């Protein structure tokens, strides 16, 4: 018959070590349980707060729903005399109305010129000849002469250079590099600083072309009309 294996007898030191390890494991487990309990308490407090806030929101919503009339209010028509009439040459929301052609005052030229309003063009353009780029106070400026068939004399204009743009002509494959300047202009009662590319337009009907960048957000175009705004005069320019 096989002999039963003998269990080694623990010494007093080994027994104490085993008891210490068991006590340590028990202490660690108790600490983890305590930590878990504290977390559960925090979650419970937060949940109670959320429920209280939700009850308040529902109460406010019920109050608003109670205040809603059973039937929607009927629209009330105001008499015409009580409706504010739009300013002359403006839409009801205050935007400037322009036609297919308008008079535009150019501060740098100290004169008014006829301008074609073209929503198909991105940037505005002004007729320019003898374009010269020079430096003033460390910045690039442009000197050019505004010349057109409707202008008696050439008008010299100087303005800061904003940048250059490349434009592809419909009749050519090459890109035309043109300088861009910023000029203060006026149409009707609106004064704006707008960017203009410089191009010789002396053979065109209008010396100035107004594009989308100038018109967006400030004007409404009625292509069926012309010269909605009056021709600006020197005394009108502030």
C-alpha cells in the first residue's frame, strides 16, 4: 500500500508570516471595498442632483405649454401709413439698389464716372494707362492715368498697391498680370473702399466696372433699370 504523504509541519515563524500575509490581503480587500462604496455614494448624490434638475426643467416646460393658446394667433395686418417706407434707392432691409449702369464717385480722381454693374465679374476694374509702381514710405504704390473717351483730360491717380492678379482674357490663352489698388468710392449715399484691378478700358463703353466683391452684402442689382442712384457731386461727398 502507498504511504500517505506527510504534511510538513510549519514553524512558528512561518505560521506568523502566513497570518501576516492573510491579514494584509484582507486589509487590501477592505480598502478596495471602501473605495468602491465612496464612489457609489458620489454617483448616487450626482444622480439625485440630476433628477432634481430634470424635475425643475419639466416643471418649467409644463408652465410654458400651459401658456400656449389653444389656437395660433391670427396675423395682424398693419395699415400702410404705419409701415416705414424704404429710403429712396434702397430695399426694405436697407440695401442699396443699383441698375445695370450707375454713376460712381472716385475720391482719388475727385470726379464721377459711369460704371457698368457686372455680377459676372469677380473683381471691379478701372481704366488705367501708363501704370508705374513706385515706393513710398517703404511701401509699394501705383501711379496711373485714368483715361477714357468720355473724360476730357487724363487724370493722374496714386494709390497703395494691394497685390497682383492674373486674369485670362477671352481672346487670348496667356494670363494677364494686373496690379490691384484700393480706392474710396461713392454710389448714392454709400461710401466704400473697394479693390480695383488696373486695365486700359479706353476702348470700352464704361471706364469703371463693378464686380461681385463690391456688390455682395451691400447692394441689390436690378438689371432692367439704369442709374437708379443720382450722379454724385463734389458737394455731396463728405
